[in-house]
């Protein structure tokens, strides 16, 4: 697959991205805005 260091860095990057997404959804205005944007596509 890859070197152990590369695998560890990839996992750390995924965790950071997931944490940022989780923090973004803590703002209710963002969640409503995204839902409205998705709904506007239909």
C-alpha cells in the first residue's frame, strides 16, 4: 500500500477534514444554507 509514515499522514489528514466538517455543522445557519442550496437544484 505505502510506507507506514504515508499511511499515518493520510489517516491524520482524513481525521482533520472530518473534524473540520463536524465543526462547520455546529453552526445551524450553515446547515440550513446548504440544505436550501441543495433544495434549489430541484
